[in-house]
C-alpha cells in the first residue's frame, strides 16, 4: 500500500510539524465530532485547504515523474513547502 501524501502533508501543515510517520489508505477529513456521535461539516476554509493541497500533491507527483527529487527527504521538504504555502494562502 502506498502512503497518502496528501493526507500526510496536510496533517503536517495543520499541526505545524513534520510527522515522523506516513499515513496510508483513504483518509476522510471531517468537521468536529458531535455529541450524538455524528460529525459536523468541514468549515469552508478548511475544505478549501484540503482541495488546494490535493491539487498541489497531484501536480507535484506528476512533476516528480519528469524530474525525480534527489532523495526522499528532498521530496518531503519540497512537498511540505508547497503545502504550507497553500495553507497560508487560503488561511
């Protein structure tokens, strides 16, 4: 199973740190949990950030196919720089 770069990079940006572990599989981003066990809708600003990051990850991975990064660490730093930019731009 491949890591979920979108979820990982978004979690890093939202937490303000680089997670030392990968996230795998499908990730669902929701609003806060409600008292009845359900979840509230995601706030518009956060939904915009999710969409922007997903697009950036797609574009970055496509670019890596043409121009592979020098290392895994270089790839992570490049992606996180783009994602942090996206989160700041929409926030």
